[in-house]
C-alpha cells in the first residue's frame, strides 16, 4: 500500500514539474513576444511621426505668402523666405523677378492702415482691405492667415508653399523651428554637435578608463579590487542631472576662468561631463575583458623572460582588444544618448561647431528642451520625432558594432 502511495505521489510530482516547466516556458515566451512587439510598435510610431515632417508645408501652418499678380515669382524656398523677412534679400531681382525693391507686409500692419470700423462686422471686409493693400504695392510680399486671404480678383497671387524637403532637413545648417513665416529645420548643426561632444568625451575618458581597468585587473590586490569595483560601478547609478549640476556649478565657471572664455557653457564642458559619465562603462567592461584573457598566455610570457609590464601591453591588452573596443563603443553610446547633463553645460546654441570652446547643441538636448513647447502634430513636433529617428539609428549602429566587436575571439591576429 505504501509503495502504491509513493508511486502515485512520484507520478503526480513528475507531471506537476513538467506542467510547471511548460507554464514557465510559456510565460517567458509570452513576455518576450510582448516586449518584441512593443519595441516594433514604438519604432514604427517613431518613424511614422518623424517622416510625416515631409508632408508638412514649408510655410507655417494656417498662413500663406501673397504677392502681386504682376510678379513673375512662382515659388520661394524656405531659405529664400527667411532671407527676405530677415532683410538679407531686399530686391526681387536677386530672385529672378521683374519687380524692384521688396516691400514686406505682415498681417498685423493692416490695423494701422485702416480704422477698426473699416473692417466691418466680424472682420467681414478684412480680406477686401488686404487685397487693396496688395493691389497698391506691386513689389509687396504679404504674410497672411489663410482665413483672411483676399479673393482672387486678378491682382493677388498666392505662392504655393510646397512641402518640407528631405534635402533641406538633412543638409540644412540652420535649426530655427519657431521662425516665421518659414521655419528652418536644418539638422546638420545638431548631428555635428552630438558627434563633436561625444568624440572628445571618449578621447578624454579612454586613457584614464583603460589605465584604471589595467590596474584593477593586473596590479591591484584582491582587497583593493573589492573596494574599487563597487565604487566605480556606483558612479553609473548617479542621476545625470546631478552630473549636470556639478558641471554647471564647478566645471563651467572653472573652464571660463581658466581659459578666459566669454562663456563656460561649451562643447568642452559637455565632453568633460560625458567623459566622467562614460568612465564606469569603459572601466567595467575593459576590466572584465582583461581578466578574461587566458592565464596560460600570461604565464607563457613571464616564463619566456618578459617583465610584468611587457606582458601587460604586449600580451594581455592585445588579447583583450575586442573587449576593450566593445567598452569604447559602448562608452560612445552612453555619451551619444545623454540628455540632461549635456543640456545644462553646453550652452544649447544650434550652430555648426568650429571649436571645442564654443556652445553647441546635441540631438537629445534639443528633444528634451523643445518637445514640451511643440504643438502636437505640427512640423516642429514631427521634426523632433525625426531627430529621435536619427538618434535611434546612431545608437543602433553603435550597439551592433559593440556586439560584433565583442564576438571576436581572443587572440585573433596575434
């Protein structure tokens, strides 16, 4: 009887264990599938919103540009519109037109030309008055709301705005998304600022990071390593805004005073902060790679008469080169995606960088600073999503590069 009871219990336990394994496996598969689908949906939404920018008009939504019907101009590019309203282009002849000096007219000016009662009830006569102004000025270019556009009476020509072009976005050198009447979405200064700050951050962080990794893996005692490793990894847990406050309160005034600069918020300050933030990543991964180098290679080098330092830089470091390169690439990824610290110390000037000691703006800082003020669904809103797409591509390339580098076998090429 006892044997039957034990056999039944063993059979029940075996079926329960198998059922539990299947249930756990199903839960894990379900969680993985949900995560993968969520990532795909987020990525699709990001690119859908971003590339919707190229369906937006180049002139501010709800407004139009009007000229006299005798003007031979048929269309203006966003850059030309900006130059006209900034006073950089003052004559129609520079645009290939048959008119003379350009006369700028903005919608608000109409209220200084006519008394209030001339516009009628609910501004019913406002389009008529705007048409009169354009008819009297053949050299005019008027920036008007679409709801008050003059009737087509043969004297007013509305210039087609056209859509924002990909070439203007990816090749433009001006980022002025709130400019009127034609916002400028030139992303080159932001890409250049991001890569500029990240590149110099890695140059600054690499020597001390590699040095500390070599010390911890090859020279430090067990007790010292146990103290240093948690302390270094703890740096990765400090919020980026704390690094930003440190940079703003300490590094920025120090840089400004030491280098006699007009402002301390520069690309150099951003690189220093990012270098400090990238150090834990570089040190931890490089140290693991160095400690993973085969002990037999060290012993063989020492047995052949090499000194400890010769063994480190001629055997251990080349053997762990793939892991060290992965650490560098992941450090770059840490620097490229950083937002708050860079936002606080780089000055946020969307200009092409020509020096390490001038203000710049990065892509993450631009998204963080402007997304809250961008009207949902507008060109500015979609341009920030497209910046997110660019950042997504950059970080994806960096992650894939790190994965490919880390898969290289130790000792390849030795």
